[in-house]
C-alpha cells in the first residue's frame, strides 16, 4: 500500500474515530420476546379456546375477508382515538366530564376490537403469538385502568381518575408498539402473495410436461423463482395459483384439493383453483392466479394481472373459465 494512502488512513482514524454503533434495546427486547417460550402453554390453551368459539361464518367477517385485509387495525381506531382524545381533554381545565364520556366510548368499543384481534391471533405463527399475547395483556391492563378511571370519576375523585387515564394511555401505547412489531416486523396480517405480480415477468412460462402432472394432485413448480401450484383436474383442466398462501406463506402445493379448491395445510384457508378467490379465511387476500395453456404437451402459465373476477358466491368449487376479458383461461389436455 502506498505510504501516502497509509498516512491518510492513519490521519482519518485518529481525527475521525469510528463511532461504535450501539444496538437499540427495543428491537433487541422484541426479538427476545419472539423467542421466549415460557408462556407457550398459556398460548396453546388460549388458541384452542379462541378457535373453539362458535363463530361460524362470522369468523371470516372478523378476520376481514369481506374487506380484503384484517379488520382489527380499523376496529382499534375507535378505542385508541377515544382514549387519546380523553387524555387531551384531561389536560384542559373543566373538561373532565367530556373526558369521562370518551373513556366510556373507548371501553365499549374495545370489546369488538379485541374480538377481531383474538380471531386473527389464533391463526398466527408461534413467534407472532408470543408477541401478540403481550400486546393483548397490555391492552387488557389499559382496559382495566380506564374502567377504574371511569369509576373514580363517577365518585367525584377526578384527579385519581385522570392519573389512571394517563396510565391507561401508557399501557395502550405499549400495546400499540407491540401491534406495530407484529404487523410490520413479523408481517402478521400482511398479504404474503403481494410481491408475485412484481416478480413474475409478463408472458407465458413453461412449467413442465402435462404427462408429469398427476390428476387431481397438487404439484409445485416455479416461475421466475416464484413457487407456483399446478393442479391438473380429472377432466384434463389445468389450474395454476401462486403457491405461497396469502395468509402466512403456507405451501398450497402441500394442501388438499377438493371441489375445485385447494385448502392451505397451515391454517385452513381455502382458495378457488380457477381464479384464486379466497373462499374461506383466515386469508383475507385472494391468491394470484395464472392463465394456463398446453403447447406441444407442455403446460404454460401466464400471470393474470389486475383482473380478478367478481366472486360469484362463496360456494367452494365455483369454476370460472374467463378472466374478465372473455379469454378462455383454462385449457384441457387437447387445447
Ligand atoms: S398460511 Fe395460514 S392459511 Fe395458509
């Protein structure tokens, strides 16, 4: 190394000593929480309890299948907004009565928000459920503090009511931070098939010989490094969907095919093979679907873009043959 360069480096290292990056404690603590197994037995019991609630089709409504994404982040706006507004009013002289009213609104609206969160939580991965449990505990503590705040205000002990309200807001803040970690760091509630249209190139892609596809059995193929589920029906029709489930990226090619649909092996979401529509949750987003054709004995697939068919109904097995452009999208062996 030239002496001049060595000299420059020495000068820089003495003049500008390299700053030692300190690790932020919050992400470190949250990552530890994900790996903390001590509450797993409680989590198992709670998950079983939530899954056994007799919610019927209401369960999908709570997940947000009708909305296309989870309802929970929307539902929490009312209690969090009410409680935050109550804190602002508590800082204004003579507004404690209005603050109490908002605390009451928050308490009433917290129940449906908690129910949407619990149904989503029961279908998450273990690491997500660990964080979700602490998120729920923080919010339950907040609920208790606000209930006590309201009780004190009713007795005329406004100062104590205010103090409890501020403590409640602190607990809600901790719960919100954990909810953010769940949603953004751990991708709970996100659409895990969202990147497919951005990764798969336009046009037709060959995915293998028809003769290699066992009738009625799901097979995994790949297009531009994106796993694709390919199913050849007993009638010769070939269907293809993105393989990673939109809920939490479960492998649909390891799922069960029945009545024109595939059921995810992880949490039981059901997708219609003909167009990827999510017939049953917890998945709230449909699965990217491919047009298919057979050329010289080989199956070719082409991603359908932005033209999801209208859901006819939620009956499993509805077989749609067009993609909204009038183009035949499924081809039998002889096509
Ligand atoms: S990964 Fe959860 S239903 Fe598919």
